[in-house]
C-alpha cells in the first residue's frame, strides 16, 4: 500500500484549531488485515467545531456527504444547546460518508490531523469544553487499528511539541444536529465566524490537499 505523507502547516490560533508542527511526517499504511471495502463507508471524526470539520472534509474527492452532529455522550437526542453545556458527554462530530475506491481511510485520517490540533485537550483554540475534544469514533477493528497506528507514529516522530490527546473510541450512536448546522459554512459564508475563523483555515487546508480536492 502506498505511503501517506502528512503535510503539517501552521494554522491560525482561532476557535477551530491551531497547528503545532510544520515538519512533514512520513507514515506508511502497511498494516496487517486491511482489506478493500466495496460501496460507501463512514468515518466519524471530532476536531472541535463541527462547522469547521464539515467545511474541510466536504472539499475532498471521494467524500460523498458530511453530516454534522454529536457522538460519544450519554444523553439521547441532545440539542445543540444541551451539548454546549458540556454536561451531555457528547463531542461535536461529523459523519463522513466516503467512497473508499476514491479516498482511503488513511487519507481521511491524514486530513483529520491536518484539520485541527490533536494535542489540545478538550478544546480547539477559543472553543473550550469536552464537546470540542479530539476524537476518532471507529466503526470497525480496521479503523481502530489504523487510528492507533498513526497516533503512535506521530508521537514517535514528535510531529507536535506535545503528545496527541485524540480519543480513539468505538462508534455507538450519532445524533444529527439541527438542520441549521448542516452545510453551515456554505450557507453562512459572510457570517463573522465563518469569514474570519473558518475561511482562513479552510484555505490553508485546501492548499495542503490541492491534489485531492473536488473540481
């Protein structure tokens, strides 16, 4: 299997994320037991503000749909307002439905680590709370294996000044967020948070993945 090259860049210190390293880290995906998947598959990531997560992963070829919502909590059908209190246990997360014939889970994990700072515990930039934690909610043993492998590799290579705090936990249930959160950036690009926080990060993300963007 091909090598994955993580291209780290310094991102602005904002509400969504702040990057920690500009040194490329070579990661290979030669793991035992990895098989091709027919049809569409799902990855579930939490990288802080789900508006930011959604806007970035929507850009990638092979990603068919991104749904913003909540995962990892103990309250059924939580509202956005409830999750924002930090008492439901949920993280703002995105279900990323993708075609593994076009984009691999390895490449999505690469994007995951480029999209935010995984060394920040229970926060991303100015967004603070357990709902903004870094997490990979794995759907099967292969996803778990790869997530743990790449985290160990990045820590060994000292890609960041601090160790990665990303949780690797089983996917149990995902609650779709209210409709006004879906496609938030594309529908609210002139809103100050979108314009001054998401837009600069999105442009930097697109530069890293310029060869993997949708036309």
